[in-house]
């Protein structure tokens, strides 16, 4: 299977959550993906920290949290993984050959369908 370079990344809406009480506490932010609805808290515990926010479904397992954190860093949004695989499959079926002898053959095959 071919690895796609055109990975759809998260599309975040960002909310300012305010500061926790105390001196020198960083500004907290909540990042929520508009596609997959996953939420992440940035600077919640200390400056530069990222944690997965709980879903409405309840607590997340440790492996699920690690998977979501990896997607936050690397950027592949699971909301579009299935759709991007379907698009790649349909695009490979619609490829027109560049060589002249292959174009005529592809045109005959397309008319036969």
C-alpha cells in the first residue's frame, strides 16, 4: 500500500481557558478539532504540556491517550482517514496513461464499461 504524503491534519478551534491561580502560571488553551471532535489541553499543568481532554463517552485508556497525543503532534486527523483512503482508491482508477498507445487502450476500456 502506498503511503500518502497528503495527510489531512487536524483543523483546530482554539479557546483561551485562562490561568490557574498562582504566580507565574502559563496561559491555558483548549484545542478542539472541528473534524474528529477530539480536544487537547495545552499548558494545563505546566508550560509546554499537552494532555488529552476527556470525551463525553467517559475515561480514555492509556493507549488511546497515547494514540491521540501522537496524532496531535504528527497531525493525521482520524476524521478523514477513511475518506482519504476512498479518494486515493477512486483517483487511481481515474488515471489516464500518458503514452499514446496506452491512451487508445484506456479509452476503449472506458467505453466498454
